[in-house]
C-alpha cells in the first residue's frame, strides 16, 4: 500500500491523504486517520492532489510525431521564425524527402496573413513541404509538394487552390496520408506522447486515429501506462462490424469509444458553418447534407456506437441536433458533439433535451478569444463575446467534458482559460473546470472526486489549487493505477 499525503485532496474538504492499494483508491481522509496503516508514505509537501486529468479530445500520435521530430512543430512562433525553422529543417532533410510542418497560426502574426506557396518555395527550394495550420483544416504546400500530391488531390479540386498552394478540409487529409510514418516511428511517437501526457498529469486520453491503424494503440497502451479511448472515423463502421468490434470493448488500458465525423471546418480556415457571414464574407461549409448526416448517425446508433461529431458554427450544430431528432437517438447512448463553440440559446436547450454531451476545448478561449484576436477578427465582437459559452452550457444542464485538441496539450492551461476567460459567458468556477477535465467518459475515473474503488490515477500539483496563479502551477507527480510515472518530487 501507498499513502499519498501532505496536501489538499480536491473534492474532499479537510482531507489531505489518499490511500492506494492494488492500484485503486482504498480511502480518502486525513493523514492521521491512516496512522495505523502500514504503507509507504509519499509526502507531496503541500501540493494539491487531484484525479488524473482526462483529455477527452486529443490527437496522441500527431503530438508524439512532433515530440520525436518526425514533424516540425512551429506552434507559438512568429511568421519570420516559422520561415526560418522551415528553412533549417529543409536543409537538414534534403530535397528528396517530405517535410511535414504543423502548428502555424497567422492570427497571431502581424499582419495576419497565412503562409503562401511562394514563400515555402523561397525558404525551402525543391523540398516537398506540407505546412498544416494549427487547426488541421488548412495546409499550404510548396510547389514540389503540390506536384507530388497532384494525383491524390485530383478528385478534391474544390478544396485546392494551386495558385496559393492552399488545400482545405478533406484535401488536407489526402496530403497528410502521403506522409505516413512506419510502425517503428509510430511506436516512438506514442512513447513520446505518453511521456508528455504524464508530465502534464494526463492519465486518460480520447484519441482519433484517422490516418493510423488503431491496433498499434491497443497494443501499446499497457506499456505506456496511459488509458486510451479510441474513436475511429465513422467510415470504419463496416470494417469494425465485420471484425466484431463493439463500442466499449477492450481492457483497462485501451477500449473502443465512438465514431468520429465532421459537420464543418474551423473558424481559422473560415470554414466553420454559420448562419451569418464572416467579416470577410461567406458562411463556411457544411460537409454533409442533413440526410447524409442522419444516415451516418442512424448507422452508428443501430450498431451500438455513439457518434462524436465535430461542429463549431451554429449552422453545423443545428444540423447535428436536427439529425439526432430525426434518428431519435437515445439520450443514454453517449453521443457527443465536439467543440460546440457557437451554439444559440435554443440549441443549448435542445442539446440538453437530446442528452448529447458537449466536449469543449477551453484552451481555444485562451488562444483566440478576446479583443483583437481570431474570433473577433473573423466573426466580429458580438460572436467573440458569445463563443465557447461554458457558463451557459453548464447552466443549461448539458454534460460537459474538456479536451485540448492538442492546442496545446495542457489541462492546467485549459483550466486557467476557463476560469479567467475574457467574457462572462465563458467563465466557470475552478471546481467546475477541474471536474470537466477529470471526469468524462473514461475507463479511469468516476463522476465523483477520487472515489474509493476508482483506479488510483492522480495528478499532484506543486502547490495549492486555489484559483490564484493557475498558470504558474506545475504537475509534480503523476500516478496511473497506483504507479508513479512522473515523480519530480522524488527525483525520478
């Protein structure tokens, strides 16, 4: 047995100790209440003891590929620095190789002008560069990459602009599929990503293997000591059914979740679908018509698979809700809507009535909400004030879980963004934010706070979690199944 003690236990006022036995929580109380228990004692020295964070929407392999250097991550870098990084990477790799670059975000640049094919050609002459925007819905290709990708893009011309080198939505998936890593690289990426998760106190992730064989995740999960819920694309339903796979199948480390599909694009790409136009014009794009969306949900629901549908703009959210109404999905089925950034008041009530869970990303608020930032640039001040309305979602009684979408992979950043959001419609309490980032549909935690019998998945912070200095807090220890996987305090 182990006793993790010496700091406040979230959700248990007055308690400062968690007893762990056989990988599960055996008790939560004051340390003196366990004085007669023979157990190894780990003093957290005033740090807060929380349930392990559950990232309910992330892209584990993609994060790992950046961690291990297969792709080049330019997140947070300015325009000139991004060009310099691409130039250095191109020189090191040679002209015969693909170069995958991820994470650029022109909304943070001045002027806010995206990458162009001509500048990729200038800084990386002859190199086949694919530079994917932070949201994954836009990529810019160098001339060499566009030439090599021509056949793959032939049937998706509406999402390709040869003059600028820009590709969008489904065309991005087509070009990314040309640069798939081998099995050894995927395994390295998973190891690197799991280590990054442990550093951040993440013990469970929900992942979307759109371009990768899910079996590699199943095979690796136990070794990684990371609990993984796998959500394949809706297009895989036929194969999954033929293989006898069902939602919920798996073990304590990896299991099948639901089926992912997209209703629209992103705000940054100006492709999220809205009822009113963007500042620059256009209302975005619905990727299905209503009948096709209804068929997708009906097929999944009929086989016992919940759906997880990416819907950002109010027009896309409305389509998803109308499709659920048409199909008559059971509120107990576990259907989710991903991102849910711009629901109307009527849609909030309908979402609650239909029993659909909202999986939202509070880090989007931290990244792009507020005066002069992306949402205001693209949609104007009023929609900026009402985007990602976490307060309204909870007040409406909608089940809410948090994920990062890898932008960035960091729960404490997301919690701080939700608590200190620039607009009242977005702000929730610290306890509400922690619950949304530690609960959710997970094999690793119950809806309560560190309940007896739960797996002993813990995140220990380096100080009190009191709402002040949230952005300065760090994860000092992470426990998964009662085993310490990241223990800075013990020098490991």
